[in-house]
C-alpha cells in the first residue's frame, strides 16, 4: 500500500451514538468528526437512530430541508423507514441522518432468518436490546444502500461504510449482501464476551489464552450478540479495534486479529482557553465545595484537594470498587490537607435531593441525613457504590480528613445540584483516578489530562498502555501515573494509588503546576491530528480488499 493521500467519494459512519449521547463512543465520533470534516468536507455522513420526539428533541441535531435534497426527492424505503437529514451540532458540524426504524421491528424475525442463511448469525437466543439494535441497523443498512447507489457505488465510485460496535453489525452484513461494491469497516470498541467475563467477576487476562469465545457466549447467555459481533468482524473488509489490549482480546475471543488498531484521539474543543482557565477553575471549585459544604455541614479551606472518578457505572470493570478502597486507604495515610473525593457515575437516579437543593439555594451549611450522596436513587439498598461507601464507613464529619460524595447522575448542566456540566467541573479537580479492570481505551483519563488535571489509571486500559509506550511513567513527565494491574493484585494497586494521591496532595503548588503542564502536553500528543492516520490506513485497507473481493 502506498502513502498517497486517501481518496474516496463517500464515507458513511453508523453508530447508535450519533446525535445520541450514551457513552464513550459518542466522544470518539463527535471529536473525530472535526478532523474528518476538515480533510474531506461533506464527503462524510454519519447515521444514527431517530429516538427523539417533538417534545424531547435531540439537543445535538440541526435539521435541514436542503441537505441531500436530490437524494431525498425520490427516496422510498421499506417498512415505513423514515429519515431526517441535518447536521450534528458538534465542532465540524458534519452531515447526519437520523433513521426512524420503528417499522423494522416487524421484519426482525425474517431478517434474522436471512442473516442465518447468508452468514450464519445465530439470533435464536436473542433478548434485551438485541431486537432494537437489529431493527435500527437493518434500517440503517437500507439507507446506506440507497445513499451508496445514489453516489455511484455500482458505477465504480469509492464508497466506504464504517460500522461501530455489534449494534450495527446487521447493517454491515445487509450492505455487504445488497451492495457489495461498498467497502466495509467494522470497529469493536469492546468485545461483548470480554466485557461480560469481567462483569461476571471472572478473571480475564491470566486466563485469556484458555478462553473460547463461543463457549463463553453459551455460558454467559450472550450467544446472539457474540455471534453477530464475530460475524461482522470476519465479514468486514477491514476490522479494527481501539487498543492493543483489546486487539489481543479480539484475536482470542472472536478469532480474527484486527487489521489496524485505531486509538481514540481527542479534540480540545471543551477545554477553556488559557485566558479563561483560572476563572473556570475557580467557578468549578466554588460549585463543588459549596455543594459538599451544604451536604455535610463542614467548612472546607481553599486548599482542599478534590479528587474524582467518573464514567460508565460498571462497578468492577471501571474500578469503582478499587477507587473507593484506595480513597479509604489515603485517609489512613494522614494527608496534610482536607480531601473531597467524588464518584461521578450515573445510576438509577430519582432526582436531586430536595433538602440539599434547598440548603444550597439558602446558603445554609448544616449536616444533612446521609451526607454521602447528592441525589436520590431508586435502589439505595442494592446500588453497589452507595453500599460500599456505607460499608467502608465514610462519616463525612468535621473531623474527617476525607469526605466521600456519590453523584449518581449525568452532569449535563441541569442536574439540580451543581448546575454545571462535567466539563465545566473538571477544571476544579486536583486529580482523577480511573483504576479500570476492563477498559478498551479510556477517554476519562485522556479528558483529564486535556484539562490539565493529573490522573491515575492502569495498565489494563488502552490509554494506560499508550502512556507506557510513549512516556516515562511519572506525573512529572506526562501528568499520568499508570499502575500495573492484573487479575490478582487488587491490594497492591490499592496501596499504590493511595501513595500516588498522597504524593500529589503533599506536592508544592509549583510542582503541581509543572505536572499540569505535562498533562496538557500529553493530551496534545493524543489529538486526532496524530491519530487520524490509523483510520486513513483502515479505510485504505477496506478499499483495497473490496476491490479484490469484487474482481472474482
């Protein structure tokens, strides 16, 4: 393959998280879009699910009556599939198509049978969100077929269709059968079986060479999703994943080694400009400390050290259990400053605590009942995080060196307590900790360093491995400390994280400032301007393999 610039006529990328903020894939696509748009203008189209209504519209979608007007003029799609065309309201503002797929539910059983006949996808044991994902991806597939035809794929135009996660696997298979002239790329951001093995408390890494993906799928009742994911990986013209950690997992559990590892980059679109950073940090700390003071009744000095973990609420996989234990251990080390530690992960939340909201509004500082949680949740007796906080015994009284607060909601600016987004609050933190056990990439630590916040992660995350491969493993060199985690060294990692945090707490302000600068330099090296080349390589492989495939 030569190094000439990548050329194509149309790139279509499909994901459940286009204009639909659910998890980390939204961050991948929404930050990558600016770089793609800069290079290829409107040759890039994103397709996502139309799960919105007039009363609850997508806050990320700007509908247009003129975009793709010629294509829409004579558009006729089966099963009452409808589309809305517009732009994704993110940096770069790429074209986005939202697909109303409700009519495809009625076709699911016949579609499952056809995919079994064509590719051997076993949907017999499907349950849960499998039907929804397949209805969406089937609908997305017919939209891609129509678009690709309109752009001349059958007449030799170069069209690439990129599919993210098992939830779009049926779209890939539909497209490959219906319009084989389209080059296909499939990216798994985490394997269904790997995530399930970890989520069920089984050791993954030491035993990985002995695991059989099909066998584990049967054991963990994941046969349909695994079958679809594995088939999509094998049928794609190019198969990619996001880190070397997950590449090894794919090779073992799916049986195909990824053609390219495409690490997740980041754009600093959300980071305050240097001239505004000091104010952003001050405002964030005021909101955080003010809310905790109203909750606990405690007074916190200006130099209070604020720590957080955040992300998806996967108690073991994301290392939330380890974080809580490490913070408890930090308290035993007698830190010089008061510490507030947050767990910012969404749970089954009812809404903001009325007593806390009232106290903040009145500027009152009185200890409230159970001063360890900011919002009410529906399952306080079974939520893993609140149960472990209680079990450890965080008292959050005036004498406590460490205050632990659980924030079980999405921080999108209207949570009713903090009134700021996660990105608004991030500058006010002094450190973050993401001690993941299962983390194919790890956007949260990358986001932290982009905001100049030193972070701790583990060698089991893709980002952690990239740091180890790129920098010296020290706060001073890169603003990141990577702790080596395995299946059976929980207590050692807990101790190491507590010591890492104690080091930061005890550091002089001048040292912290240098660490913050190092963190920002690290983020710049992980920008999409560097990492987009891996996608260029993946698209080139897909185009080449499609060409060879259709010669015979």
